[in-house]
C-alpha cells in the first residue's frame, strides 16, 4: 500500500554537498524488491568522483507523515555487484546507519532494520541518503542510482523461501533469551539462547519453518529478520507467546506489537481479537496445565465459546510437558471443544527454552502444514485451513493425511462434508509396524495395524451432522501422529456439534 498522498507532497531539494555531482532526479516506477508488494519508487541518480571522497555527499528526500518503513537500494552503473559506494541514511532524528560497499539493500521500520541500521519510528520530514566514494575509486565519475520505497504497511515484506505448494514441517513454539530461553555456558553461567542457536537446531531437526515465540515482547523479531538473511532453507516466523494470568496463547505471523495486558475493559476475548487484527494465527497453549507458583497463568481459564471463537488453534501436544502413559490431555480438550461444535486446528510445539541442555528438543513435536508456499503468509493461511497434522516424534518422513469422500465430493482435514455415507481415507507414510486408530467424536471406533511404509487405510461409515473424524497413530501406545478433523455438516452447511 502506498502512503496516501505521498506522491503529491513529494518534492525534491538541492543536494547539500557534492558540487561535482550530476543531478538527475526523477520520480518513476521501478520494480518492487523481491517478495514485496508493488510500490511506487523514488529514484535518485547521480555521479561521484574522487573529489567527493572527503565526506559523504547527501541527497535529500521527503518522508510524509504515516510512513512506517523505508527501503533503499543502491546500484552503480557498470558494476556487477549490487553496490559500489559506501552509503547510509540520516533521518530528522539523526543517522540511522551506514553500509560499506557491497551491501546495496537497506530496510528500516519501527521494530527491525538491516544489519548496520537502527530500527525505530520513521519520522516524517527530510531524510538524507549519504553517499561516500569508495577509497580505491579511480579518477573517473562513478554513476549511482538509489531507489527509495516508502510504505505505510507496519513491517517489511516477508520472504518467500519456496514458491511451490507442499507439506512443510515446523516448530510453532520456542523461546530465546529475549524472554526466558537460557542455558548454562562452559563456566556454568546462565546465558541467553540466541535466535541463531535455535536456527541451527531447527535445521538439524529437518524443519522447514520455526516460530520464535518469546513471551509478550517482540524484541526478538529483529534477530529473526537478521538470522533469516543467512538461512535460505529455514523460514523463521514472527511469533509471540502472549502470556497472561488467565492463560498463554501463541500468535504466529503478527505484523506489529499489540499490548498484551488484560484489564477490566479488556477481557481475554478482546485481547485475542486485538492481536488477531493483522491476520495472525492464534492458538491456546498447554491449556491442561494448572496455574501455580511454578507457572503463573499456564492453565487456560476462559473456556466460553465467545472467547474461543477468537482463536484458530489448540496446542494438543507440548514438548516441555511429556505425554504420560500415552495420555493426551490437550487433545482431549480439543476433542471436547469439537464435540460442542467448535472448529479448531490441533497443533503442537516443543516449547523449548534451552535447546542445548534442556529436556525438550526443537521439532518434538512438530506441526506439518499443507501450504501454497514456504512463506509466513502461506504457512499462516495453511494453519488456518486446518490441513495440518502433528508429528509427535521427530521423524522426517512420517506422514498422515485424512480425507472423507461422499458422492464424489472430497473434504480434507479442516473441511466439512455433508452427512450420509462416507468413505474415510488415511494416507500414512513412515509408520510401518504402528497402529492407526480411527476417531469419531473423540472416541476410537476402529484400530488397524499399519504394515507398509506407504499405506492407505479406508473406513466406510454413516455420518450425521456434528460428527467429526480424525486418526491417531501410536507406537507402543505412545502417539506418533495426530491428524486434524474432517467435520460433518447439516443440510445448511453448518457444523454445530450435538
Ligand atoms: Zn506458556
Ligand atoms: Zn512457551
């Protein structure tokens, strides 16, 4: 989105230095940076000579009120690399950063910024691009072009790592030292867990995405953005575990900081609605725990339908709360909610706080999502769709997909199908020797042994409105895969429980 009216208010000012500089200033359309929305761009062109090398040459551009992010791209004529000169940015409040030659793209917004730059509010007024000739520059003129993009979106474009659809596995719940993720170093001192530590472990666990969900703060997002720059195979999601005295919930894919505090005028359902405004996926965490001195607010208190309408998911497995004797208290609550007519996505998260010495491990459990791409927007949309399963045990290729077919109509996990005779199909991989249980309204209706590494099981049944079906795969009684639900709706297309 373009800042309203910014083009009309745009004006060009004379350079504040660089007498030898050739001024060619124009407002033109330029292609947006990869992965970002299309935006009009301002282009500053010119040339620098050795005479300009004593101090940076400054070019002015005007930032209108309401601007929330700036992207700058520097290129030079005749150079193979993106950048050719040192350059930086100066806002009304002071210098925001400086890049040495070779790094041609800079992003600045309120919460994040490229390496070498300070995040913070984008003040309206006169900003300057600062240009410094490289010291080894020869006698001739070096032509440059700076492309400036301004936007009123709350944060920058988020990367697309893979553009083809597929199943993507990730951990939706980990903590860094930006909240309470700490480990002991070699000297026995408590030191914060860095986003990079988490990143390395997630790669080793063969995950495609990782949500760093520190408690209440978003100070880790700048580390997430910077770690992403060196992580072409692992998508780092902007997450947060919003932590209150009445329960914890995860927000995945937030775009801005939203106050986490409850109050007399802000009950849980209002807080949830506020956080979800930008489209984040919200899931209730470890709802089965009790709230006590060890973990204040860990249990979920507001269990009314009005509040739960504001969330999309339920954490049915939490890696820091081991499954005892095959019990699934989180899954049982999820099943109870579906029985009363809620449609909620079952997810899992390791809740790792110490990936080095702690008892929880990244990716145990993981949440596997069918998504249109490996990008934050696509993963969030995939989570909301419900075509998702939980992999309790880290095993790269273990897989379950569930569908129901009736009269040539097929519903996948997260979707609803009309009542009547249904054929349920569970496609399983990597679980030979384990046992698959068919679930109807929370109860096991039939169990089958899985013999092959790639096997499709079917079950024919009559279904009535309010039914829902899922499968759980177990190994020696311990769950290894949990599917999401296919719902049965009435003739009006409503799933209302019963
Ligand atoms: Zn928690
Ligand atoms: Zn947590």
